[in-house]
C-alpha cells in the first residue's frame, strides 16, 4: 500500500466523544504538527520522490553541527525530530512550507505508526500467551517454559521458537483508523481506536496515497454517507 502525505505528532491520551446518534466513540487524541518541510527528494536526482519533515523546534545548541548546517541550508529553525516520507509526487510541496492538521478531513482513513510500550524482559506466559501449568499447590509447574524440543531428533531447537525475552519497544503500524474530529486551533486529531505507544510518544499519521495503478483510495463510510446527503 502506498502512503500519502502525513504529519508527525505526539500521543496525548485516550478519551471518548459522542456522535450524532449519541453513541460513545473511543478516540485517541494526537497533537499532530505543525511540521516544516526541511528537504525534498526528486525522481531525476535521487531516484524517488519524498519530503523530509521536521517536528518540534529546539534551541540551536541542542543540535549537532552537521544538522545545524542542514537546517541552515533549508532556512528553517532546528527541529527535534526529522522523518522522510516517500510520496507519489512531491512537486506540490516546497522547502520551508508548514503542514498542519488541515491536511486531514473528518471521517478520513489514516495509518498511524509508533513505537509500542516497552515491557522489558518477559516470560512466555505474558509474551506469547503460554497456557502454563495448574495453579494448584502441588503442581510444581506454573509459568516455566517447559520443553523446547525433542532430544533424539532433531536434537536442536528450531529457529523462531517462542521463548522468554525482550517484549515491546518495537515499531507498530495500525491500519484502518479514521479521523473523528479535527481541531485546527490546537493542532489536534481525534482518531477512533487505539494507537501504539505511551502518552507523549512520537507518532506518524499518514493519509492513504495512490496505489500502484495511480487510483485514489476509496472513501470511508463516513465520507460516503456525507456525500449521499
């Protein structure tokens, strides 16, 4: 799936809002943007189309000299976060242009990427859903991994076997989310459902772009209902 333009943002938290029928809708509040375009990639020069977004201005002393020169070349203030987004076409965007939540419409489908909460080193019961042993006093087997392979054959542990280990702290992308409301004055997006990461975690919210055939993405149920009114 080809992604469209998007914004960087921070997860504020979860709440609920009510739709026109009075139904409670669980939403995640995301402070998205404003983001500044720091760099452009062109097909003839770089082999692909993309833009680089900067998010959250910082003091110049907080960035390295190479990054300081990078920002000075673009004539934009130093940013805490930089991320490149590949696009079908970047011709309509210019270096120094500021992007806000006005990119998104209420009811529009979006794709959200973030880093999941780190859980540290966890056992198989929590990490992989092991059933475990009996909870009774005389069982002597409760949450231990148990057997991990046969002895005579194959006399080894198969690769990819589910074992205790580090859990969480990985990049997670969630598809099929929709924008419920947009607050342009406070740079907020209310997105139906849950998104990865803790409160304050960095997120990427992107529109659905053109597919390989160049066609536009299908309208969401909310947009289709509004078009029929």
